[in-house]
């Protein structure tokens, strides 16, 4: 059996930036073990698989270690493949996922993803977390959704973080995101997720479903610019749209396309 595969840099206007995701169109769903093996073989933070079903697409996301409930950059990459490589020029693409129905539109090469908001709540800082992060700066807030969100005030401290990933793996959370006000952006962040086999994700769209509500309230802004990443970075726009939804937007660039051979 042969499958097409695309590697797309999401939240990027050109290759070698943003967050790379693999995208595999499927004629029908394969066994979960096969999907997991493909994701491990790709060794990217996310591999997206989709199957066309009538007027919408069924979409699933896998890290090298597990299936996840929501992934922003791989959704953006999937929308790029469907619209640009496969020629579906629908005004809006609907995806059926573990997080409900998601809609993506494209305008002037920018993809706009309509995601549910995750409202962060105050959370007690777990013992040892700052040491695992290598974080020595004062902390403004600690919040929790499916990630632990740590707010600091110095983007330079954020840039210099060098976490102990083995130590971070001991904390019971999907990931840990550290965020700060930006200089050229409304806010900046880095996301670490050794629990899901992704030590650091360059751009985590799903994390912005938690970050956008916090920064919107703090900055009193409905539309915000954001940048995420350490050595490799990407850029996003976030817009609070009401009804507990957030529009997360960005560009994408094709890096590679090929064929998977399943024996």
C-alpha cells in the first residue's frame, strides 16, 4: 500500500521556520497501530491524518508518542494540503475531530482556524517546576488548562530558558508553557511537552486557546499578535471572537512531499 505524505511548515511564510507537521491523506482509516508507527517514523511533533467524508474531513493528530485532542499547527498544515495541493477551494473547510467540529478559512494565503477557548484558572505552582524549567525570574501568575501556564514579565528570560526535560516529564500535564509580554508582539511564549514525546514545540496553536484569553483580558485587546519558539520560531495572530471561540491565524509553506510504502 502506498500513501502520499506532505511536510508543511506551519505558522511560517517560508521553509525552515514555524512548526513542521506531516500530513497524510487516507482513503479510509487504518489501524491505530499503523498511524502511531507512521508518526514515530516521521519523528515530528505532529503527524495529521485525514479522511474525506462527504462535505467535511475527519482529522486526527499523533505525536511520536500518543494521539492528542487538538493540534493547531497540524490543522493549519492539513488545510494547506487540502486547499493548495488537493485543490479543494471551498470557502470554509470543516474538520470533525476529538475536539468537536473545527472550521478553517483561507484569505490572502493566511489560514484562519476557529477553535474552542480553554479558560485558564489559577493553579498552585508545583514543587520543583521552576527548577525543572531553569526559571529564576519572578512569576506573575500560574494557570492551568490541559497545560500549566507560567506568566513572567521578561522576554529575554523566556528566550534563555534551558529546561531539564527528564525532570519536566515527571509533572502530570500535557505540557508547560511559559509566556511573557513581547517587544514586537503582544505576547511571546515557549511550550515544552516531554510527557507527549515533544520536548519543545516551535509553535503550538492549541496552547494559544489558553494563552489568547489570558492576554486578551490582561491587554484589553480582542486581536493580538504572538510569537512562539526557542531556536526555531513562528508567528500567529489571535482574535477572540465571542461564544468561547478564538480565531488563530497564520501562513504555511510546503517543505516536502513524498510516498509512504506500507508492506
